[in-house]
């Protein structure tokens, strides 16, 4: 058995740079041995990885994206056989600032300069939508693990997602508020400048009122004014709602929830899949909170249990949803490459679309010719810093 030197073994603080510098790191010795026997290394199969690796979302999105993809490649031994030919799997990272134009530019660079066979990411819909335009125009398969806005895949053949959609999760959460929490009135505070937050807010209001509830306050802000919402929260406090829906990201929540509590709003809080279940509980101060979740940390399947154990053993921490879904996206892509028997974009696209009954870290995923999967929506309560599944809806 060939063992890597200690200096080349993966460390949590060096995986991103090390993995790119030494593709297929954990299988590197086997690759070098094979290269010596065959007269040269196998050709590269390059997969683009799009994420925000710096800034406020690095911890919740960028780093887990990297680690989920790396774990999937590690399990494949750093190599893959496609059409009888063996390739080295190369993850080519392209980070970008959290802006639509930056995401589009990063996708374009991976396609045109790095010559990747497929893209994985971005996670957030506001970045996945412009990246999807680049992928579709180039005819390059793209899988976004976490983007839930319908516009990401709408009308596109080459762009896939693993997440359930916003127009599914909003009605499910509204029905849960009415049927399980017995809420008669609700309020919504959302970011009107982002399609994700705006469309979730509107979908929740429609479904809640269709179920017999009444939205007594429907308040908005813009991303650049997320800290200046005192007037909006005062109107919500005056409405005295049974539930408050906050389809916003955790950076905004960290400012807005304490303000909400200072105004005496003790309603049940409802959140979307953008909430960070590790940081939000610190804000609650005994307040009950529920959120939709793209991944169930308590999923009891053998694949999910194995993933959690392997992730913790490799990176020394518990996985986030972004890691679990990126791991699944990478494995789905690798399995599709094997079935396609080709790195050609059209055949690879068809093989991804043919994915049926994939069993992964995040559950069962099937495309069956579509670009959006059929998935259950999980509703979880935030209890003592953990997500506890309280309801499931969907297929």
C-alpha cells in the first residue's frame, strides 16, 4: 500500500489550494504509479466549480461547496473511466464576488478558458441564473446544487438543479403555518431586490390567503438597506401576526431578528432554505422557528449516514446542506459520465437527464428526462442548535 507523505495529507485549512495543485490528491500515488507504467499520466477531465470562496458567504456556501465536491472525487479515487478511457478528475475552482455579472464572468471563464466538460454551482439563485445563461448558450451541462428559483432552469436543456423549487416550498410552508401551527394571521419581510426572496414572499402570501389565512403586513427592503428596517418591523409589530415569514439570508437575519425581538414580536418565525441552521439558533432567544430544508441532517438512510461519517472524518466538522448537495451533484455528474461513455456535452446532458432513483447524501433524486428533480420538501424546527424534521411534503 502506498501512503502519502504527511505534508500531502489533507488538512481543513489547505484543501482548496492543495486539491487544485495536486488533482485527485488522495489518489495521487496511484496516478503516479500508473503513469510510470503507461509512459504518461491519464488525460485530464476538468470539472468547473463555481462558488463564493471569500466574503460573508464563504463559510456557509463556498467552503462546503469545495469540500462536498472534493469528497465525491476522493471516493472515485481521483479518476474515472469514460468510454473505455481513463481520465484524471480535475476540479477547477473559479471564485467570484456575490454579484450576477461576476458569476456570469466566472462561468464564461471556466467554459472558454479552462475548457471544462461541466459546471457545478453556483449555489445562490441570484448567481446561478446568470451562470445558467452562459452554460446554456455554450451547450455545457451545469448542475446547481442549491438554486431553487424556477428561472435557473426554465426553458433550458443543459442546466439542472438538485433543490426543490421556490414555487413548491412557499406553498408547503404556508400550509404548514395554517394546518400545523394553526396560524390565522401572518406577516412577511423580504428583500425586494432579489428574485429569490421576492418570489418566495409572494408565493407564501398567495398560498397562505388561499388556505384561509390573512397576511396583515407585507414589508420589503433592499439588499443595501437590510440593516435599516425599523419602520417595516414597527408595522409588523402593530399587526400582531401569529407567524412572521422571513425568506432572507442569514446576514440579514442577524440584524433583523434582534430588532424584531426588541419590538416585542414573539410570533413563530418561518424561514426558507436560505437560513443557516448553525447561526440562526443563537438569535432566537427562546422563540420557536421553523424552516424549509434542502437537506435533512437526521436523514436515516445508509448513504446519508455514511456521508456524514466520511465528511466528519475528512474535514473534522459536520456537513452543511451546501456540502451534502454539492457532493450529490458531483456524484451524479460522474455517474452520468460513465453511463454516457463520452465527454461530449450532448451525450452527457442526456445521461444527467436520465438519472433515476439516485440514492445520495440528501436523499433520492430522479430527473427522468427533466432538469428539475422530484424531491420532498422538509420542514424542520430549530431546536438547541440542530434541525429536527417535523414535516415532509411532496413525492
